[in-house]
C-alpha cells in the first residue's frame, strides 16, 4: 500500500489527465471508474481493474475497505482525491480500467436508442442506464454527444455501459435509413401522442438535446413522430426523463412488465 500526498506525484498527474481529458483517455485507452458498484460491474464482465485507488478515510472501514481487502491498492489523501474533480462527491474508490472496445456490430433488426447532440454527461449516462434497464441492447451516439466513457457519464450510467453495445460518433442518418424496424423521434410538431401511436417489431428511438431537440434531418428521416402528452404547467421534459417514458411505454405494450406477486 502506497500513500500519495503530493500533486507533483507522477501517478496523480496521470489520474488528473484521465479525469480531465477525453484526448488522454482515447490515447491511452483508459478511463476512471468511481464507486464500488461501478467497479464491481466492470470487473464482473472484464476481470480485475488495472489499478485501485482509495482515499485515506475510506480505509477506516465500511464498504470500500471490505471491497479492497487483500488487494493491491494505492492510497490518495482525501484532498487529492477531491482535487481530481472526477465527480462532485467522490465515493472514496477509483479504478483505472481499459475502456472496453465494441466487438459486436450494431444490429439493424433490434431495438436501439440514438442520441443526437446530447451533451450533458448526466443525461447521457441516465439514458444509457434507462436503456439497459428496459432491455434495449444498443446505443448509438452521434457527433456532439458527451463521450460515453468519460467518468461522469460512467458514474451516471451505474454499470449500464457494460450491458450495451455502444457506438460513438455514429452516422445516425445512415443507421435510420438501413434500419429494419420502426424509427421514432420525439418532437412537438406534426407528432402523434405517445399513447395513440402504433408500431410493431423492433424500435429505434431518437432523442435530442433539450435546447435544439432532434435535428430536422433526423426528424424527416423518422417513420414516427412522437409527442409525450403534458397536461400540466410545463411543456417539455428533460431528455433523460422523456427517454424513460418512451422506453417503458414500449415494455408495457409488449407485456414484458410483470407485477410482483
């Protein structure tokens, strides 16, 4: 066990670069995971993390101390861990891991989510988490989206990444043109209410950033235009909330939601 106390330490500097730079993550093929749940989800599918980093206070006992017990670790002072700025409230456990590479091509005949310019890391992670929970197995992120393997998106996804085929910088228009199911886009103009819309078979949902929404080109390419009814005092939803409404409505229609006995 080695205690790192200085910002000048080479390993701390390497962590800082991974935390702050997408270019560094792409160059090294490495990223950072925060928290026991996320690290355990990664290791269940990919084997042990390359390096475990623990804060001094986390070694005093509790979930993190139990998780790393008997394993080789590096220890950072609590102040250094906060200085990384990885997330607003660090858990006390970090892991340096190799970013999984997609070995399976996207399937044009299965459910998918397509994200068009969704820049907020929390929203991207939340949508990936919702997709995995709803049984959607693939996600295509178009140019301008937050990087899927950034620490903040990973934290918001809470392990969803490891249950999905993820393609970044995807050509969403090309996918939609070749897709063998129904493509659906959420928008306001000339749209059918979600609960009145009809579809069968595989479905690819297109969600856009809150500000601009889905691009006009992708709206025109979609077979269905869907509007979520909002009878209350506001006329829009956060994109992650909208995705959850749509994906779980699909589950309800397919009869795949079961009540607990």
